[in-house]
């Protein structure tokens, strides 16, 4: 009798732990998926594939030639960027060079981005430019709406807590 109880408890524990492990790092599917959301947030912060503007451009109805041209323009823009990591060598670190390169990178960022957008904008046709403007306007409206909602929550709307 004692053996049967121990065996059944062991089997139940093994089954429960395997179900939890299978269900995504110990989290129940119908429950709170914080681990999954956090992973996506970290991926968004650390591994952004492309800037938001390029992401919006790629959503347009582009021809294969336009896509290739835009990718080449973006790649060229990235290659011209000063890299502060050039201040590191195998044995030394040049602080002055690092500061100089980091400052150059920061100071030229807006100029490089404006040049890239200008070149990409020239590749688009008139209907694509109109669609892009609509997308940008929608993004602004969504951002304003989100800011209004977050301000309401921060200031305890209608004196609620």
C-alpha cells in the first residue's frame, strides 16, 4: 500500500512539472504571460532590426527595385557612421578617441538621418509619398491619444485612485 502511494505521488509530481515546463518556462497559458512579454520588450530594446521610419517605408507597396534601392541607401547611411568602438584595441583603450567618436556620432545623427530620408523619399512615387504621409499622421495621432490616456491615469482622472 505504501509503495503505491509513493509511486502515484512521484508520477503526479513528474507529470505536473513536465506540464509546467512544456507550457513556457513554468507559466500557465491562461495566466499572465509576463515572461513572454518581457522577452519581446528586451528584444525590442536591444535588437531593433531597423528604425521606425524604415519600418514604415517597408510597409508601403514597393517594387523590388525600390526595396533594393532603399536597403542600399540605409546600408550606406549606416556605414558612414562614426563608431566609438574603434577606440578599443587588443591591449589599450583611447579615452579621447572614444569621446571624440561618440560626440561625432551624436552630433551628426540628425544630419545623416535627414540625408537618408531625403534619398529614400526620392525613390518613392507620388502615391507612396501620400501613403507615407498618412501613416506618419496616424502614428502622431496614436501617440497623442496614448499620451492623453497616460496623463489621465497619472493624474487620477475624476479623482479616482
